[in-house]
C-alpha cells in the first residue's frame, strides 16, 4: 500500500495525581507548588500511547521563629518530593512514534490538606498530544453465500456527485483492498468482478472507514452454473 496521506490531529487528556509528604515543624505558612520534572512516552500496541510523568512537589514556607539559627534558615524553607504518574491515551491509527509530533503538559495543585506533620496534595495534569493520523479507506470483498474472498475485483472510488472515478485498485488474494492517498470526504465505492453483479456503497472518510462487500453472482454466471449441473446430473443417470 502506498504511503498514507496524513492529517494533523490533537487529543487532550486530564487526570488527577496524589502526593503525601512530611511537613517539618520548622516551616510556617507553607505553600505548595508543582512542576513536571520528567516526561516519557512510549507507543504500545493498538495505537496506545503510554505517558509516564514525574511531578516534583515543593513545599515552601517561612522559617519558624526561634526554630533554628538564622544561618540555617535557607536550608529548611523548601522541601520537595517526586510523584510518579502513568496514563494511557488512544491515538487512532498511529503505528509509529515518528507520527507523534509533541506531548505538551500542564500541571496544577488543586487541593492541599495539612494534618499534623503531613501534607496531602491533590493535583491535576493535562496532556495535549499532537500527532499525524493516516486517512484510509479499506475493506474486503467476499462472495455469497460461502464468504470466500473475491480476488482481483476492481474497486473504484467515485465522486459522490459527479460519479467521476478518483482512484482505483484491485483486491488481493484475501479479498482485501485499501486506499491511502485520499482526502477526507464522502465517496461512492464501486466493486466490479467478473461473474458477479456490481455493488456500490457510500463511504464517509474522516480518518478511516471500512466498507465491506458481499457480491452475488450475475444472472449469466448463475445460468451457466445451473446448465453445467444439469448436464452433469443427466450424464450420471
């Protein structure tokens, strides 16, 4: 199959993360901040993108009065902890990491609960993935009633208004066909095979559409088969 025409897509996902950390008594008026420390992505089977994010949580506060000597105040004004998160994002039809153009992120702290000497933090992470997705029209052609594949059937894409043929191909040995170099839109798909009646189906292709056909034998083909069967039966009597 020729290289598929691809269009730029974007998908977003938001999920929550949680962290808990010790809170030194030497810090007054604690404030919590977070940033993405690391971001790793890996494309899995079935076009699933796994994203592992390391979120660094900071607690910043003032040194408690009289808690430490002045020379040590700077050392206790900030503590931090790393929170590891994992999420999965579906990227329709993406088969290679080369089609993933960017993974952008935004992290926020939504709620903080101080209880005793611990701080519990709930935040949210938003990921925006930009990727290229192929535009594909494909399907299979089989015969009625057995469902055997029809090989070398002529498959044509036609303009749905004018009927002009835009592209053509033939089915393989397994009865499958595919068009990759097409623009998104609505088309009429026609299948023509020797010994079978022509069939047409409407295809609406945004990114991918699958249009299958089950062909019936033409009247001439059926008549020829029936005559052959009659002759064979007559000769055996």
